[in-house]
C-alpha cells in the first residue's frame, strides 16, 4: 500500500523564529522566571495553570491581553554549530567527518525540541460580592519532539548504507539475517508533533476565609480544535504510529483517499481534523501574609481525531531506498526515512478515527511574598502520560521577581527538566497602573551554550489591568 507523507513536520521544525510542550511560553512573565508560575498566576494567566488562583482577593477587576507569544527551540545533544546549521544553513553540503559527528548527536532522547505558544486573547473579570473571578482565552499550541536511537540516527544519516541495516539488507551482497520487528530496531525512538487551538473558560472562588488561612478552589474547561498530530513511538517492544493532519500540511495521501475507512478533509487550510475536551482542577492556599501553596491537575481529557487519520502497526523492518544526507537538512531526511512515497520502513493504513489522551500534568507551587518589591516561587510539574505534546520529564524551577522602581519589574531564577537542561531565565517588564509590556528568555545561557543550545523568547506588549493594584 502506498505510504503517506506523514508530517510536513519539517516546515514546523525548520522555522527559524520558532517537542514536547513546555510551560506557559506565551506568558512573558512566566518565561522570565523560567516557567515558575503556579504561585504567581492571576487573572487570565491562571488558565491552564491553576484556576483556583482566580479566587484570590485583590486581583484586578478586569485584566486582558492581546497577542502574547512565546517560542523555544533546543537540543540536548547537538552542538551549537550543528544546531544552527540545521536551522539556518540547511542547504549547505556536509562533510564525511560532520556526518559521523552528526549521527552521534542525533542519537539522543532530546535531539530536538520545539514549542510555540500564542495567546491570541485572554480576559478575566472579578465578579461582585465575593463571587470569585471568571476568565476566558484562546491559545494556539505547537510542539514537536525528536528522539532517535542509534539505529534510527544511523539510517537517517547514511540511508541504505547504514551499518545498522547491513546485517539484514546488505549492500555488498553478503548473506542476510532475518530482519527484526520495527519496535525492536527503533526502540527508544520518538517523532511527535501536536498543534491545537484551545478555547478556555475558568472560574475560581474563595471557599474558606479564616485569619491566617485562606483557601480557594477553581475549575477550568477547554474545547479544543485539533489542527494536526503525529505520534511515532517505539518503546519496550511496542510501536505506536498515527497521524491526523489538517489541509495546511498539504499531505499526499495517495491511494488511501479511496479507502472506505478514510475520512478525507481537504477544505480550508486550517480546518480542524479533530476535537476534544479538557479540564483543569486546582486548589490555592494563602497562609499568613507571605506564603502561598498551590496544586492543580491540568489537561485532563481526550482528543478524538476524525479526519485524515492513518495508523501503522508493528511490522518487520523493511529496506530503504534513501541514500542518506548530503546537506544539513536533517529534518527533511527524517521525513524521508520514516514517511515518503518511496521505499521505506513504514506502511500506513486508513482509520475512521483515533482517540488520545491530552497531555495531563500534576503541578505544585510554593510562593513567598517577602515585600511589595520582592517575590519568589518554586514550581514542580510532572507529566502524567507520554502522549504527544507532553513534557518529556518532570520540571522543577525557582523563580524570582524584583521591582526596583514603580515602572520596572525584573525576573530571573533557575530551572531544569522537561527535556531541557538547567536554565537561567531573564525577564524585563515595563509596568504602569494599567499597562504592562515585557520581553523574556527561558534561558539566557542557552544562546551561548556549545553543548546544549536553547533559543527561547517570550514577548507581549498589550497587557492591561483595570481596577487592581499595580
């Protein structure tokens, strides 16, 4: 059966301005604290983090934002030189020595991670008579993650001449061994991408108000449009491989279009190919005047992909006709190896629909309000499943906010995990009684790191608070 061009993932991964998902890249304040946000988030910022924070007293009567954006792209194994060439110099010829070094660099659990978060609109309103606050937002989330075992990296770089293929499909005419299952050959490999558009609503209410102890509870709901997903994972003798892509990806489905099991969609480029429902639950406590504790479960729910769905089951390793890379366009070669209309190792079947869990997470936070000038917080976030779009590993961070003047807030801290190394964030926010604008980075050292490059940027210029405290 003709195989599918599964991902035009290269178009996403090669964005020079643009994995698994990180936390709140579209919130430039949180980005400047390295993702530490659970004890800081108020108003619409509490959506997707901890809706209970909407129940706190002293928030703005109305807060809203337009067009906050964050991007992050990183590798834990590629050198800075290779990383930049893959992103910015893809068409340059590669030398044999660089091919060998690149093969080693690609064989890693976090060879390439990408995140793009954009909050197109966020709005929160405090209700009268102590009835809490309600918030709504729309957010776009794109994430991609590339992990290759040594066999997969070898095939990507060297094609049919890969040493890992020679025992089964020798190019010299030597005797061949029976090829293994793909799950065994690719064990530890993951190629994942997810793009969703979320419509959120959240509510928080103070449920207990005692001297020295105040408790708030909150709940959030989101309706999700699925623009695209691809999830290829080989782990522990099991193989998962499926995709559902909107017309914007211009995927070529070949003969699969004629299958009675295939719900083909080819309308508007951003026509959703799936939908889902998610929920957030949270608690937030204030102890005395200076200490805040928070806990939440986020992204609990399911997506159902109903159009352009293709799947692959575990199967025997097949030969490839690819000749390997001759330029630094590695991501294009990944697609060529794992999904083209040429001879390769996968063959896909049409499917009516596919359901998958949302990237559920447990989030804990502690905040310290030391004065009106200084605030600190500690966050811990753990993934509760391994679906496309979730964190690769738990996240831990310490964040600091310092306000040296009435119009300037500086943020920094230290964070680590989630498929990224230790980061030193930095954020600068201009503050007025009603308006804020800022720019930040999740890790300022990542721009200069030769061993683990990480480029991240969060920015927003249209954040407003009305009727609250500056």
